[in-house]
C-alpha cells in the first residue's frame, strides 16, 4: 500500500473567519504569508 501526503492549510480570511483547504502538494508559502483564494485555489499574493 502506498502512502499519500496531504497538507491542510488554514487560511484566515479578511473578515477574520478561517477556511481549511487540503492540498496534495507542499505549499510554497509559510505562516504569515498573504495569499489569494481564487476559484478554490490558493496563490501567493503579489506585493507591489
């Protein structure tokens, strides 16, 4: 039996609610990084 890894990512939304998303790939961001949730996909927020 092969094992699979999943990462659960908890995101704090602008209204202070939290949302948990599960991903098969290790996230590229760390605690405190700003991300954008678009169509159920997390993306690093561009700094400008």
